[in-house]
C-alpha cells in the first residue's frame, strides 16, 4: 500500500511539473509600477522577465524622462492575453489605463525604445501641433521586411510609440484591436502592429480621419547613428538582436547619468 501511494505521489508531482512548464508564464509574479507626477499624460510600458536584460535599462531612461518633465509613468507585466504573444499586452494595458479616466492622453512606448533626454521637444508640443485623437509613427522598410515581401503602403505604421487621446472613439478602436477580427486579419505578418495597420487600412471607426501617421524622425527613429534623425523623440531599436539592444541602451543610459 505504501509503495502504491508513493508511486501515485511521484506521478502527481511529475504531472504538476509538466503543467508548470506549460503554464509557467502565468506563474510570473505580477508587478505594477506607477509613478504619479500629477500629469494628465501617462507614459506606459509592458514587458516580462524574458527581455528585462535590456528593457529594465530602457525603463530607467524613460522613467527619468517622465520625472524630468513631470509626466506620469506606468510599467506593468500582468498577462491579460495569455493566449497571444506578449506584443499584444499593450492593448489591454492601455484600455485599463484609459478606462480609469485619470488621464487625457496615454503614450505607449516599446520596451526596446527610450526617450532622448537631450531632446527639448515635449509631448505637449506634438499633441498640440497635430491635434489628433491618435498620433502614430511611420515605419521604415527594413531588409528583414523586404525579405518577407512587405512593401510600404498608406497604413505603414510602426507601433513602437503612439499617443492616444482619452475619447469614446479611441476606446472603441482599442476594443477592436483586442478582438478576433483584427487578430485574424492582421497584415504584413506582424502581431499587434499588423492589427493596427489592418484597422487603419479599413478605416475602422473613422480611424484615418482622427489620426495622423508622422514621418520617421519625429516621434521615433531606428538608427542611433543616423544624424539625420537626431531630433526624434525616441530611439527604437526595432529588429535588433539582444546584444545590440543591451549595448546601445547601456551606452545612452551611461550618457544620461
């Protein structure tokens, strides 16, 4: 009887271990960091432990930008769409922040992106100048995208940074982004970025008229060595490998200390 019980105990523990391996992302401790500087603008980030080696450094820079310019800041790692890749987590996070109605604007920034602290342009300047409910940034056609047969088009958005105004229409668009249609019909072989491009292409909820896609070099640039875009608001290391991201972000972090 004892041997049988030990056998079943071993089998049970082994099955629990297999379940842990399968669902280990859901065992990650949820963490939310909310810095309140009394602003009506909130900058937010989402990432998990798998990329914290460079994302923690990017967060440090972005948090300093917020504190220097008195913006609120939220970092979150809570999984809300565990059946999708982590790219999608920005959408329910932004929905949550807007639904709390504490901010007039929410700014999303990717975890491999960071603000230029030596740039004098403020978010208010961009918001006032373009006066749209959603302010997007254009993408660049990289060698990686060319290899995949992707071509530039009128909805060629890069979702590394965007600015959202707290309106009912924007909330409806966010709900569409989190839905099955946008997931299944996303274009250019991307995750949430492909969904956003699709929604712009079909002009969901008049998206084309209530938004603007700014050229590369205003909201973001992708190559820190390209002096043409030294005045971009952020540097976004899209498509870089982990080593490049660590080294580049560390260089700027040390520069800004």
